[in-house]
C-alpha cells in the first residue's frame, strides 16, 4: 500500500531522531504550521515543504502515524513523545480528543506543552471581528436612554454560529478583554426581594410558610419597562438561602405587580422575603459590561466597558476543549483554556493523566472533570471565572474501598460559580481515596470543597471569602451518610467566612448525620460555626485553633428530632436488607476498616455517639454551641478556652503560637501554619501574595 505524502515526510523527519541515542521524539505546533508537514521542525524549511504542524490534533495524528509505521499501536520512543505548542490562538471547532490509543506509558508519558514563556490559548469560542454601532430606531427606543450611543451590535449568524443555547445555563457567553461580561439584568447588583407569595396553599417546610406555586409580588415600577421582552428569566434563592435556580418568566402583571414563573416550579417552593433578579432583557442593558442576545436574529448587543476596538470580543461556542476517554499517561502543561460552554477539560477512565501549570478561565461550567480511572492529577493550575465549579475528582470503588488516587494540588481557584451559584465547588471529591492539598480557594457564593465517599484527604488548603451569597452553607461540606467514613480534614486555614448578610454559615459542615470525619490541626479565623457536626457519629475534632469564631463548635442531635426520617430509612434498610445506603456495613472491607460501624445498633443509632472534641484552642468569639440533648453523647476534654494562646501576629495573618503559649501545656501540638496554602516556589507568577478578603 502506497504511503501518502504526510507519512513520507514524517518518516524522513524521523530517521535521525530514531537513532539509539535519541531522546524524546518532539513535534512542534504553530498557528502558521501545516498539518501535512512532519512537525519535527519548529520553523518551516527554506522550500516551505516541511515544518511545524498547525493543530494539536495534527500532532496527535502524527504520533498515531509513527506508531502505525512501527506496527505497534502502543509503541513509544526511548524517552517518550513531546509536543511543543508555540505561542498563538488555537480556535477549536470541536474538542481536542484523545482515546485509549493515544496513551503513553507509565515511565514514558506523552507530553503536550506550551513552549516556555509563550502564551498558548486553546479557545472554544469565536473572536467577533465585525462590530458596529446600533442604528435601528426600534432597538434604540427599547434601550435605556443612558445606553444609546454606547451599545454596539454584531451578527453572530454571519460567523456561522446558529446554536446559542438557553439562558437557563450552558449557552453562549460573551468575554471582553479576557473577562466575562454580564447578561443584562435588574437590579444591576444584588437582588430584589419577594414582596409576598400569591397562592397561599399552606406549603411549609420545617415550619416556614411558603407556596408551591411560582407566583410572587414585587414592589417596584421597573417591570413596566419589560413589556416588549419575550424571553425574560429570573435567578433566585426562592425558598432556602442555599438553593438557587434559574427559571423562565411566563408573564408579568404590572397592574397587580405580579410575576408568574414557568412550570415546573422550584422544588422547595417560594417564600416571602427571599431574593432574586431578572435577566436577559434588552431594556435592562444599561451599564458597561452588559450584553443581550436576540436569539431569533442572532444579533448580539453589547455595551463594552472600554472602546470596542481596544480589546478582543470573544463568544463561547463548543462545549469542551479537551476530551480524554480511557487515556493514560498523557501530560498537558502550560496552556490557557477558555471560552467553552460546558467543561473545559473532561477526563474519563484511564490512568496517570497530569494537567499542570494551565490557566482555565471563562468556562461555562466546570474547569476540569475527572471521573473513573486512577491517579490523575491537577497541579499548579489557575482556575477562575467558571460558570460552575473548578476541579471534580471522582474515582475509587465504594464497595471494595479501592482508592482512586486522584489529586488536586497547588491550584489557585477563585471567582467561580458565576451562573450556578450553589453546590459548585472549587474542588469536589467523590468515591474513595482522593486528595486536595495546598490549594488557595476564595471568592465564591457557596462552597469551596465538597466531598462524598470514603478516605479522602483535604490538607494544607487556604480558604477564604466563600459562602458570601448563601447561608446554611459550608466552606468544606458533606452530608447525609453513615457509611462514608475515613475522611480527614487537617492543616487547613479557613478565614473570613460568615454567610450572606451576616446571617452565618459554617467552616467545616458535616451535615445530616455525616459520620467518622477527622477535623484536626486546622486554623479557623472569623468563621461562623467553624466546626459543625450535624447529628453525626464518631467524628474527631482535635488540635484545632479557633480565633474569633462565633461559635467555634456546633453539635446537635437532629436525628433524634426533626431529621429522624433519614435515619429511620437507614435503620429500615438494615432490618430488611442488612445494608446501609447499599453498603454491607458489617462485612469486610467495611467491618475491618471501620470497626465502630459494625456495632452501630448496639446503642442509639440516631444519637450523636462517639464524637470526640479534645485539645482544641478557642480564643475570642464563643466556644461550644453543643445542644443539650447532644451533650451526654459527646466526649469533650482538654480544650483551652478563653485563655490567650499567644498568637504570633493575628493582624498580619500569622497564626503560629509563641513558644511559651499555654496551649502547649494543655496538650496542643504546633500546627505547621507556614506550610499551608500554595507552594512558595510556585511558578504561577500571577498568584497574588496578598489578596482581599470579604
């Protein structure tokens, strides 16, 4: 069979590189390259017959071709493959995909890296080149008077974009000068409040009155401007302070001052005094940085925060930038990945994939999602302005307790959850045996780290200024399972976490009977309910430093009261199936790994038995908010309370204790505070040494 031109050039380019003394086989990619060239040169030759490749897919295919010529689909050169991608913008029309056949080997991974010191952007969107002033009198009339002469427009259909997605989420977004712009909304900042519910149907949750019907009253004349808006949406915390949702507006009665939302209604219903805002209205495009898209005509209207020609305008188009399926031992390093509508990097199965020193920004949903497989790592990345969360690590087997071994380390994750405001974690750990270490997380409306499963480790992370738009929320959160055990939260620094409107939240939140977590050697500063055990069992809170926390500790016995229903279901399952949440709790490996779980029925299973609170230090604020009914079940001992522990320098954020601290005499052990957070030797120069706290 005749070889094509590409294969001939590739083979010619490899003759020297395949000598016995060869190192890694290197391919080059530049925006000016050509995917019919061999890619073994960084620049074109004089004849312009060979040179670098043009796309990452071209480099991937070159590696596939090399392997095909060797006759071994998994063959790797002596020191592996390396793809060096040079500076430029690489606009992806579809995800850059890897399969099992694109894997490296454990000792010889395949590395795709940005050239040192060069900005390599993988964008899942389109740069908008042609933008003009708005001249249509009908549009100008609908615009706010302040916006006339400021708003510009662009025809997105002329760019070949016809699928815009829904304003509900996951649709097109606009970015200008590297920053996300805001879909037009009212009010421009903060929220409006529900004046009252309309249908008094007797709906109550935990004694709080509301309505199951999506109709509510407002107290403002602003909605009279919206009579010509055909696709209005509302985002609100409709019943609870920790559960928001985007909903389409069905109608507005400006006489009765009533808004009706499109069914299906919010799961918890609606309640007077809760907060919301209205968005996706051309008439509310009234300040710099806002945009509106007419989905029928494909016309984008935008008020740029500075002259439109002075910066790049970018819209998101494709769902994902990088997609790996059953791929192993591939490294991605140094890329800037942006402007996808969904997840930036998606990894399923495989083993040993490393994402390092990448910037992921302006992403529609999560930055990096890892599910299944083993020992994938995300290290040294800067993640910001995602619509949902940051890094999701799911791996391991809860039946066998085999660990996944995934790791998120030394990442800076901040200003995330732009659209999905609650339960969008900077880092989410699921399954068994995954880790989050040395990360800096801040500025988010709800959670920082969420976890569920067994034997996860969260250590040396700094977290601040989260849960600022929600209440009954936790910076580190999990809940509702007796069998999810062996999780360790240690040597972290949580500070300035107080909830929405100062109503309070939690630092470490073990919600609804979550059990057997270790919370040890953490520093909590100005955190409401710093360590909370919500009716769970067998938890250890030890050697923590609580400073100006109100309170430092909360323990309740909710399964003996209002939350008994969940525990009753688990007890019924034990009786009928011999399992808890589908887990054979009294047989190996659970009976061997967690012996206290085997005898859960010996006492009062619904009581908060087995919790130990010892050798903690609490200074300033208040100490223990332990419910009276819970107190007999809890072992509280050797804690130093309301005695000055002699902190090095609280005002400057140095929470080491002086050598003569009375805490040490009571059994407290030094916390390695200087090791918490990002590595001091981090190569991410954009990471701030100091940053604002809320």
